[in-house]
C-alpha cells in the first residue's frame, strides 16, 4: 500500500535537494530552517530511509534521495505547467502545428489574432519548416504543407490553391515584355528542379538554360527577387503585401499549378477539441467556392 505522503514534505525535500541546504530551501519556501528539517525527518520516517547525509558544511544526498529527486522534479514541473495553462477560468489546450514558412509568413501570421479571438482556450505553438515535415517525429498535432495531398498515412484537408508565377523587382519587370525575355535574367529556383521548365510550357514558350541560385524557402527567394537578384517563381497569393507595395511585380499572367496548401494530420492521431477548432477556423477562412472543401 502506498504511503500517504504530505505534499509540503515532498516540496521541502525537492527544494533542499536542489540547494543542498535546509536554510536556502526554507528561504525559497518562506518557512524556517527548523520547519524544513522537521518535514524532512518526518518524510524519512514515513519512507523508512535516510534521504540526506548531514555534513558539517551542508547536505549530501544518499542513493535513496538521489533516486527520488528526478521523479519529484518532473512531477512538480508537470503540475506547474498544467496550472499555468488555466487562464481566465478556462483550461489552455496546447496545439502544436508545423507550417511551411511561405504559408506562415504570407497567410497565417496576419490572421492569427482572429483565431485567438475565436479560440482563446488554445495555446498555439507554431514550428516553421521548408515543407519537409515529420508529424510523428516532431510531435506535431497538425501540419500545413504544400503538395498534391497524397502523403502516406496522413489525412489531408485542402486549404488554398497556390499557382506559381514569376515575381521580380520593378526594375527587372520593365525589361520583360515576353516570356522569352527571361532568358536574359537569373531565374531563382527552388529544390523542385522541374518548376521553371513546366512554367515555360504553361506560358507557351521554350525554356532557356536555367541559371540562378537555389533557395530552400519561398520567403527567402522572394526577398532575393525584391532585392533585384533575379526572377523568382513564387506563389503570388502568398505575397499580396509585397505586390500591393510594389516591391515585387508580376510581369506575366501565366501560372503553373504545381500543388496546393493542405492541413494534414496522422490518420492514427485522434482529434482533440483544439485540432478540430483550428481545422474548422482554417477551412472556413481559406476554402474559396469551387475549390475542394469550399462552398
């Protein structure tokens, strides 16, 4: 039968073990050194073991005490973390989401206040990535990624189409009259090497020799394009602010439909209230008429 151990005595032991001092433990817990010593003696009596060796200049943990410390430290941390998740009388449910950086910067971040207002009970944690994500390995509840929606063992909900189109600085755009003019410019590339040739095919033009640096994220490529480093093939829908400010210009209307943004979760992962709330808010906000999942 488990002994009925007093919480105050366990707290006194954990603090004493960290400080190796009854005096400093008492200062932390706002009780006297004598009260701490009394609680430790009572705890040792209940357990039938000695937890500290009393030395002339302090304390040392016994083997039994050293075995108890990490268990109590983890338990108190978990209790404290759980209590911190109560705010304004409601429990804060943690929701951890992996988001491809382009969608995070171009769409999600400006709209997060609206989600927080609708779901104040959700403690949202965002981890950005470059579309390479491991839901299980990274401990993610959900992930927003770009592609065709066909990922093994994953349920995918469509969010937004994101056609790719050339974007560049205004000075470069003034030199471009037809897609063939792009042969004179550096063409900024992603790790998907077929995108530029496919865009030229969609534009009805022969692809030139593709030259230009390779980027692992669209926001970085867009920053390079805005700085005049070349022409980036980018999802224009994610750079509406830059287009409105004319730091980026769209010289041609032709677009490559290379994929969409999807909200994904492991099929083996049960839905929580926070996951359902985020999914419903996101699909309500993103899915346009005529797109799968829209009205």
